[in-house]
């Protein structure tokens, strides 16, 4: 999972957990405060009933005989029992609803939250779901001078509070949902903003290759961690560029220095060859030496080509060119060599395609591939060439029915000086630089090169290059 999503998820989960704990805490806190207040009120009511006890009559006299006592405690559910457990006072509400609260037999107060069913629709009550009314009630003994004188059950409908609490819960849940949305969106936006510079650094670093080693990552804020990372990467690029430049320079210098003495040696040997007094045996040796010098010369030219194509300022002479025409030219030149080996080069398809490229380099790229196909295919073999368009790309395919390349060699054949073992032994005259040059030329034109091969069936080399649209 991307860091961006991981960070957002962490941020989202932690903050949401905090909000959740805070909201639920608020809800439960509010609920218990409210219930505590109600319980306090019920207890005060029980206390006031306790005080109506008259020891002389051994009854709750005031409660029973004062005028209108039946209409007392209209909003409360009250049942008062005397010491012998007989109800001596009930409030009007007990006629409408029954809470079935047991008497408390120990000295502690017992608190209940009950959902009582209303038998019918009673205008006085605000009923909840299914005609039920929530009650909060206490059941406790009452005392006179430490002597238990009876029991009271006092209750009050709390539907109103319950509904308000429910609303509060919904508001809090909606708040949590909204906060979650904002946190998710905001967290994603924030992490994206924070990680954007890393994304840019990665993109830039990924674009830098041997051809643009001089480019650097833009440093926006030197003092922050990302600025430091960019500076470190830039310093690394600087060192790489220096090492690369000196290696390039060394290769170019060495190749140049070797070219002149080789040319002198070759001229000398060729001169000697014309000497009529030289014995035939000696002449044969000289011919062998001249061939070796030619191979060395070819190698040096390849090395020079590599250094020139690879250099950051390789100065490709880019211009729109008709690739199909260039490929036909390559085929006609390579055909001379192929015919000498009794081979046939067949054109399968040749779609017109215009690319922006360096004529000389592209010629060398395709000549190397067709020449390899001919060089490694036995006498009488066949080579098929095709060029066709695929979207904004042109795909060139050079296929042969040669010996094929072993699977273990395939990943390496574009490396410099890499040659398949048996071809080293066969002394085909190659240096293992041809395909490395092909890859470099293809990539410097923004293309890709690949190979597919089956032992005994042949090899197919594919080059994909970006086409130039006709109107651009
Ligand atoms: P070389 O100068 O040796 O031809 P290349 O870089 O052109 O060097 O090729 C590397 C190796 O890939 C060669 O040694 C050869 O073994 C193998 N190779 C290239 N093209 C073909 C092909 N068409 N068929 C079989 N093997 C090939």
C-alpha cells in the first residue's frame, strides 16, 4: 500500500478513535449526570414522604388525610407501604400503569430504569416506541428514628429525557460521520501535499540517465528533510557524472590513441604484402595479421561509437525521416552479404512510418540487427523483416531461422562485450558490442529494443520507436 494511503489511514483511524471516545464519553457522561439528578429528585420525594409519618397514629397521616392528597404527586408514580407491607397511599398514575417494582428488603435504595407498556393511549403520557414509556424509579425502605416504618416506590417518566438523549446520540453520530469524512479527505489532501515533493524527486531521479546526467533535482527548501534529501541526491549525481565523464574520456582517448598506430601497422603490412621477394608462407601470415588488425579497427570504431552515442552531449542529428525507406536501404546493402551466404532476406510488411531520428545512427542500428541475423544463421537460411504501426509507435521486427539464443544468455546479450559462449568459440569476428550499440541508439531515440528466441527455431529482434505525426 502506498505511504500516502497508509498515512491517511493512520491519521484517520487515530483521530476518529479520539473523536469516538470523546463523543461516547460525552453521551454517557450526560446520561449519568441526568440520571443522577433524577435519582436525587426521587430520593428527595421519598424523604418528604418519610417525613409525613406520625408515630402516634403509626401512619403516614399527613399523606392520607390532608385534603386533595389523592391528587398529590400527579406527575409521579408513588406507592407507599406501611410496616406490615400494606399499601397506604398510591398516586393517580399507578391506576394507569403498573411498573411491577419489587419491594426492597434490605436497607439500600434500589434504582430501576423500566420500559412500561401503556395499556391504552393516555393523553398525559408521552409514549415512546410501541406505546412504551421509560421510567426511572427507586424502591427503598423509610425510617423513623432508625426503625423501619414502611416502603416507598417512587418513579417518574423519563421518556422526554430519553428522547433528548437519543437526539444527542444521533447528533454525535452524525458529527462523527462528518468528522470521519473531513478527516479522510483532509488527511489524504495533507499527505498528498506533503508527499508531492517526494513524488517529484522520484520522478526527476527516474528521468536522469547517462544522456542527461547533467540535470539536477530542484531544491525548494534547503533546510527541510526533503531539501536535504535532494541535496544529497544531487551530490551523488555530481559524483556519478564525474566518474562517468572520466570513463567516457578514457574510452574515447584510448580508442583514438590506438587508431593511428593500427593504421600505420596496417599500411606497413599491406606494403610488405606487395613485396615480390617475400615468401608465400610469410605472405599468408601477413594476411592473417591484416585481418586481425581489421577486427581491432572494427572494435575501436564500435567503442568510439559507444562513447559518442552515450555522451550527454552526443549531438544526435535529429530530423524527421522515413523509416521504411531507410530499412529498405539497409536490406539492400545487407542483401549483398546474405547472398554470399546463400541466404534470403524477405520483406513481410513495410508500412510507411516517419520517425524523428539520426539517419546515420538508425542505419547502424538496423544494419547491426540484419547483419547479426545473417551472421549467426547458417548458409541457406532466411531472414524476415517487417515494419508496422501500432498506435503512436512503429515496430520493426527482424526474424531469422538461425540457431536461436539460449534462455540463460537472453538477459545479457545487450550488455557490452557479452557474447554467447559457443559464438566466442566459433570466432565469428564479433566483439559483443553490436547489440549494446543497438540498445543505446534505440534508447537515445526514446524507443525500446527486445528479443525473443527459441533454440533451433530462430530469433526475433524488435525495435519500437515513437512515430512523428504527419502534421507535427
Ligand atoms: P557480436 O559483435 O558478437 O555480434 P552482438 O552484441 O551483436 O555482438 O551480439 C551479442 C551476442 O548475441 C552474439 O555473440 C551472438 O551470440 C548473439 N546474437 C546476436 N544476434 C543473434 C541472432 N540473430 N541469432 C543468434 N544469436 C545472436
